[in-house]
């Protein structure tokens, strides 16, 4: 599990690096096309390496669960993503949030009554399984925002090229190679509580440190925070993933892994939506304050905001803006990213408290009873 967590996080680090290389040398559109050969190669490897499936007799696809869970999540995330543009009190935002909540509630009720549910909700009767997945979701909430807005920060405010921006996050990921297997070995002896709590606390402190020092506009000040963040991620990921699998019966571990992966992705998506909305709201507020201080009229202020937004979409247009406007634009972006990282750090620290309060060192549900001296003597006597 330590190797698994380390490889998955290293892939997360290589994504921005490869994306930066494609963006700088080819086009930003290439980052979408690269998924096609990767997906095809995975299909080929699966066909060669995986054994033939043995479906359980009578098992059926849970279309009811799929047609309530997926649209429900889409509606909630779309509302979060578009809330800054539509407004929190707009009919579209409120309707999507309400509709998504209704579909998720319908999904939960339907799953409890189905013989072959899409998600086995009985897994959440385990306190450790629920706590592990909650912490993993909160960690991905913050980690996805750090990956995205960390790259934006070094490009827009420090002037890094796309490839250098991809490399800038490696200090977060490199410690995972060393710490993840070690965390797995410690988990085998000590259980998840101390490791997951300490890891989430280190990650939260690293994010708060990063948010506080962004204003220095110096990458070197961020390096210790990035290393601390990477160590924290390693201490969380391996123990929490392993403990979540141990809390599930052997026959349901495929289901448990699917639930865990889904909640991690949902946490990351919701985190990106919330943190992106925070950046947009703070940036818009700072720019509006700059326009008011410059005694700009309301119509001109709207025109100014639209012009700045258009300039952000096309860096070449930034050259035409006055120096004081460029300064205000950079300061507003800096404030927005800092605010988002403060939220991410607070969320992960809440996860540390949750882990300490709920996690306990319990054996896997199908673990063999501990060996005794009598077992060893009998084993030694056998041929």
C-alpha cells in the first residue's frame, strides 16, 4: 500500500510536468489528447495481465444508483463551480444545489433496498472506514487546489515557464517515495490514529505556511512548506488507504476500494470548485476596491472588470494595461490564492482532529488470530 500510494502521488506530480512540457512546446490543447494513448495502453495492459472476470451469479448493474449518484454529484459540483458567475442567490445555483441534494438522498435510500447496490453503504458502519474516507476526501480537497493554484502562482506571479511550473511541485511529491513505505511499516505496528492525525496536521501546517508566505514572491521560502506538505501526505495516504481496506470484509474489498477512490475524486473536485470560487470572489472584490479607490464610475467599473478578465485569458493583452492596474491584478490574484490555501489548510486540520477522535488500532476483519508460543512450538514440531 505504501508503494501504491507513492506511485499514485508521483503520477500526480508528473501530470503538471508533462502538461507544462506539452503546453510550452506544442499547445495547451495537447494536455487533453495525451489521455487517449494512456487510456488505450491501460486497456491493452489489462487485457494481457488481468485474469478473466468471474461475475457473481445473478449480479446486475445498479442503474438506479448510477442514474441518481452521478447526476446528483454533477449538479452540486456545477453549482459550486458556477456560483461566482451566477451568484449564490441565483435560481440556477439554488436549483442545482437542491436538485443534487435530492438525487443524493434518493441514491442513499435506494441503495439500502437493493440486493446488488452500486455502493455498499453497509461499509460505513465501520467507524474506521468512515473516518479514513472522510480524511482522504479532505486531503484531496486541499491537495488538488494546491496543485492547480500552486502552478498558477509560480507562472503568473513568479514568471515561471510551464515546464518550470511543473517542476516546482516536485518538492511536495519526492518525500512520498521515501516516507510512504515507511509509513506503511509503522502502520503495521502502531495502527492509523497517530500516523493519520500527524500527517493531516503536517499537511495543514504546510498549506498555512504556504498561504502566509506567498506574498514574499520568493520560491525558496515555499520549499520547506512543500517538503512538510509532502511528508504529511505520505503519513496520511498509506495508513488511511490500508486501514480502509482492512475495515472491509475480504469479499467487499473491491467495493471498498471503489468507494474510497470515488470519495477521493469527489473531494478533489469539490475542493477545486470551492477554492476556485474563493480565488474568483476575493480577486473580484480586490479589483472592485481598486476601481473604487480610483474613482471609477459604476459603468466604467464593469467595463474595467470585463477588460481585466479578458486580459487574464490572453496574456498578450496584459501589456496594454497601465502599471497600477497590473499591480492591482497581481495583488488580487495573490490574495485570492492565499485565501484558498488558508481554507485548504483549515479543512485538513479539521481532518486531523477527526482522525484523532475516531480512528482506533483494530485488526483487519479477516485477520488470523495472533500467534502464541504454543503455535510456534507446534509448527516447529511438524515436518
